[in-house]
């Protein structure tokens, strides 16, 4: 019987162990998509205790706690931080075979050197030990990033954001690059005209453009995109239930936008048309700036109306959607390709039924200009676990080139989520190692090791064009 989470955790044979320890483990991290708060980095924040860094805003843990019978007040209410942690510690023993069990103990081990199993019996000592360390300068936000060998972080930012915190980070001379990423979802969220018009008014204020018509909207967004580009932005990101690709003429777009600015609620046809034209315009702008566009597709968000009203978005009431996406995705990418406006693109699916759809869609639009120009993104959200990662990489291996994959990201709001890169790398090495051990791949570990290093680091560095030091000589 193997020891739980030892140095060969998830590495099921000697070849996998060699590949991980000699090639993957030491590679720095490029976190090209996450939701951590740049203000915390600018302030070099110190968390007072383990609950603040671990449970505040972590809807993965909140969902598990609710499922385990924990009342909402003990999760997001006004009880003490230790009470919230205590209820999490009561939940952890019931998360066996849920990825939270692995992540919890991997984070305790890598961040704090704590190898104890979290339970009600160990809760107090683990909380006290970790909290004491967090209050030391060694565990400031910037030092946590250094501890995990992070080289670059891309945050997620709205077009109206000032990027003042990114400016402060740069002025401080912080050696880890912290770049904004463009997330313009609110600029096409026309379902609620009152909320949308409030947002457009904010966009008008920050750009100094009176947004009366559709062309004004595009001018304002282009102005903000130039502003983001000046701060080093190289990526956009879009969170979508599905891809929108309805035909919409310029005249129709102008008419629909006029209705919106007049406060009129749109019917479903106009909503779909407007979202379609906006996605095309965003893609056009991305191509003009040579940005990478990312599409996270397939989440049904805020399913619980009562809890959404109480807590707001991103609080643990989202799920996997089952929309049919193949035809609309094909038409969208084809339209951009025909217009010469298809920039580098990463597609993330939330429903595993779409793995092979996405993996085959890539090959339709590769043009030889860039290795892996159209990417199948890593297992996302509910698929960000061992089975989901293996299935994503297997589909990509079978139907594309895993060797050109840009690898892992945290997609997290927590500064303790960086062990997810380690988790991914162990799974990656185990896939290759098992194939070698089974005689399905040659035992050329030097070559396979270079492929693994590329997936862990170099592919992302080169794909996004990040200017970073080379940690290892002889990369591909």
C-alpha cells in the first residue's frame, strides 16, 4: 500500500516518476488565466488566518459544505473565521474521491509544510500553525507567488477597470509580471437593459465618448483595448453559455443598440443577434492587436435565483450546460477565418461530451502560421480534476497534437491554488510514463522530457509571446 500523497503521488510507475521529478517539477509557472485580485498583489497583502486565504470566495468549498449539511450562515455568514474553518474541517473527511480532498492536502503540504490529514480532530492545530505562518512576512502575497515559482500572472479585468493596481505593481519593480486580461462580457450582456445601460454609462465615463450609437460603442471599446494593450495585455477571455453566430447586419446592430439605449427589453432573436455581432467585433479587435482570444463555453450560471439574490454571482450555484455547440462554433470560426480575422484561439469546454468536438474543431482552422494556433484548453472548472484532465489530454492526443498544448492555468481566486499546476504535471507525466511502461511509446526519456517541459512552460511562453527568462537550456 502506497503512502498517501508521498513524493510519487499520482505517479504510478518508475518512468512517470523520473519524468516528473527530472523534467516537470522544477519548471516555473505561467498562470495565463486566473481571477486573483491584482490589488492584493499591489498591496502585498498579508492574510490574518487560513480562513481568509482559503475559504473566502472559494465556491468549490462552499458547494461541498452545503452538500454536507452546513448551514449557509456558517459558510458565508457572520460567524467567526475559525467557525467557518471548523465547519470546513468537518466536511473534508466526507470529500473522499472529490478533487477537493487532494487539493486541500496538497495546498497544506506545499504552502505550509503540513502533512497532517485535516479533520475535526486536527482542525485547531492546523489552523493555528498555518495562520501563524500567514502572519509572517514570508507569507505575504508576493512571497507566496515566489514560493511557487510563478513567473507571470494574467488577471481577469473588465474594460472599465482602471488597471491602477497593475500600474502600482509595475512601478514597484516586482519581478513577477502581472498583466491584465480583457474580459468584455458585460459589454454584450443585453438581457437586462437597465443593468446594461448602467454599464455603458460607466464605459462612456472612462473613455470620454458619448455612447449614443453602435459605432460609439465600438469606438469606446477600441479605446479601452488600446489602453489595456499599453499595460501589456495579450489575452482576451469570454465566458459563454454557448457560441453566438446569428447573421446580423450593421443596420440591424445599430437598430438593436438604439432599442437598448432607449431602455427597451429585447426579444430572444435580437439578444442572439447582438451577442453574435459583438463576438465578431471582439474577435476582430483581438486579431488587430495580435491577442490570444479565449472562450470558456458551457456554464449555466446562477441557477438558484434565491441564493443569487442573497449572495450574487460566483458563489457556488453554477453547473454544466448541455447546449449544442458544434455548428455555431464552426460557423463562428469559419466566418473569422474567411475574413482574415481569426487570431490565436483557446477553446475550453465545460461539458465533457464536447471533448472530441473541440479536439476535432481545432484541426479545421490550423493554418501553419503558429504551432497549435487553435488550442483545446485544459480541463476547466468542473473538469479541473484528475479524470477531467486525463480525458481532455487523451482527446487532444487522439485527435490533435498534445505536444503543442499550452498546458495548465489556475482559473482561481486563491493564492494557494498554484499546486494545481503540480497536480496537472503529475497527471501529465503519468500519462506519458504509463505509455512508455506499456511499450506504447519508445523509452526516449530525453525527448519525452522535452515535450513535457514544453507543455509545462515553453509552449505557453512562446504562444503568448511573453518575454521571460529561459529556466532550462536546450528547450525546443
